[in-house]
């Protein structure tokens, strides 16, 4: 099992940027597919972006493609999410998640068995 701790959330105006980080420990980070999910009040948890264990083949939800960039540094056991051109609809708690190696990136929350505690992102209009 890998332990995950997110950081970097906060309050930002629409059009601004934030960079989220997820620090992993207790496991072999490079063996996990990693993803960012988010959950807004009253809504289901949804995948935002995901990346293969070697750092390639990123997946993005349609709602964030072109604005968000997922990346990872396996040498530092860290996952990132660069969020640009933020809009109020991006307001949510953002979670880091890890999945054991698979042929394809899971796009549902039940495909991940390790989760961080979440970091709040609030985008004001």
C-alpha cells in the first residue's frame, strides 16, 4: 500500500492557476498508475486526469483538457497537476489516487485502491 498526501490547493480567482502536488510514501511509486479525481458538493467523484506508471499516455477529462496538465517525477515519488485558466466549475476537493499496474488507465474511482485525504480548490468568479 502506498500512502498519499496532497498539497497546493487554495482560493484563486477565475483565470488563475494552481499547482497541486501529491507525495507518495510506503510503496514503489513507479509501479502505480496515478490519477487526480475531484468531488464537488452534491456531485459524484470524477476523474480529472491520469497517467501511466512510466509518465506517458496521459488521460484528461473533456472538461479540463487543454487547461490542466498531469505529470509525475518517479525519482521524487511525486505526482503533479498544473491547473491553468481555472473556472468556478473547477471548485472541488481534489484527490490523488493510485492504481496497481494495468493494461489501461482506469477511469472510474473503483479502479483505484489508494487515496489521499484531498485538498480543497476554490475558484471565485
